[in-house]
C-alpha cells in the first residue's frame, strides 16, 4: 500500500497533492493510503468483511485506489468520524466539482471519477 502520491494517475495527482497541502494548513493531516495492488485491496476487503476495519472497503477490482484515483488521509490524533475540520474539507472537495467524491460514511476517502 502506497503512502506517496507518485503512483497516482497523472491527471489526479495534482488534485490530490493540492488537497493534501490545503488540509495541512489546518492540522497535521497525512496521506494514509494511495495506490493499492489487487492483492492489497483483497486483504483490506477481507479485513472489512471480518469486522477488522472500521472504514468501508471496496471489493477488489472495484476500488479507485487500484486505479490511482483515490487517496485516504486523516489526522493521527483525531477520530476521522469526529474530525469537524476533515468533514469541512471533504464537503468542500465534494462541492467543488461533481467528479470529486467524498462522503461522511468514509471520511478519510477522497476520490476522483473522471468522465
């Protein structure tokens, strides 16, 4: 699992890096996940199905992380479900462009869905 933007789709990378720079203005936000292999996604999905993950995980083959079109980020000192700043950042991300995806049920996940 990558925690670098180097692996991201070249069209999404500038968006993700801009989002991270913006978030870091409001706290110690960090990238926790970017690109994932099919095998890594399968392991995370299994963890989710077994109740070992608090965050939703897409089935292998259906994750934007596998295509370099999503990142996860958060603050190490704050529960992402209770992080008001993260929710404001996410809502702004989602409202700025219809191709940008974020929702409260998975507050660490920021995704781009190109047309």
